[in-house]
């Protein structure tokens, strides 16, 4: 039997929404440092992290804080982490396994690697195996990221096996929303799910959509495999 997947809510920009998430059984909260309409600066992020750490989320614990980066260098990470004490650095660009290892060894953070699903010709195992020992979680997303579009979910099982082979959890992102997350969970076994634009209204996080999304995940009956 599978367990209910972990839930990451990404792209938060204001403390009011974060404070309204009190009591919701989610696990991670994400802040975007890469160029984006959801981008926050380190000083703003520091305040948002303080707000997040006051929450009681899943299991009555504060959520893990995740920073989203695209092809950063170590100097950028050092500057941001000195101001915004993140728990996780999520690498969303073309970062190599070697760079991921370097981040893990340089800073007191977990490292997640995002792989975009496209037509690059490589198998999941070929893409994922070099990251053995270099990352703490794998996340697969629609190419481009933040597009609000889903990818072909038929590849999830292949990536689930590849992630299991290097003993890390698999998170799925890309176009998820309260209306389709149940379908995803019915057909696929995943360790975590990541939502951003799917819980927004007019480009802003919508606490009612966040509550609805989390509720849809929690009420979904884990399947027997």
C-alpha cells in the first residue's frame, strides 16, 4: 500500500497567505529565487521563512523551506543562504551531478534536482543514475517549469524506478491543480507532489485553492500496488 504523498506548495510571496496555511497538512513551502513573476529577494525570503517556521503543518511540524534556483553559482547560493536560511536548495536548471554534490558539501542544506520531461532521447535511468549520492530528492516537471502545463504522466513509473534505484523520493510537478491531482494519484505512485500556479487566482496564491488542493490529496485513497 502506498502512503499519502508529501505536499509542496511553491512560489509563496507574502506572509499573509503563509499565516493562513496554519494547520494544513503540507510538508514543504517553496520560494523562487530564479527570475520569475514569483521571484523573491533574500531579505523578503528571510521574513517569509520566519513566518513559515511558525506554522504547524503536517504532523504538527513546521514545513521544510525550499529555495528554487536555476543554474546558480556557489557565490549566489552563499549570498542568499546567509540571509535566508533554507532547508532545501532545489536546482531547476542544467546543473550537473558534480555541482549538486558540491552544493551538498558546501552548505547545510538538502539538495533536490529537477528534471524537465521532454524529448531528449535519454531514459530515466540514464538521466538519474549519475545523481546517486548527490541529491536528496528528484522532481520531474514540464519542460520550462512554471508553465501550468502537465506532461505525459506515462513516464512517471520509469522515473519512480530510477529514483528508487538511487534511494531518493520522487516529486511530480507541472500543471497540477485541485481538479486533476486526484487523477494523477489514481494512476501513479509518487512520493511527493509540487503545486504552484494551480493554486493561484489572477497570478496570486489563493488560500482557498491551497486548502482545496491539500484536501484532494489527503482524501485520495492510496492504491494497493
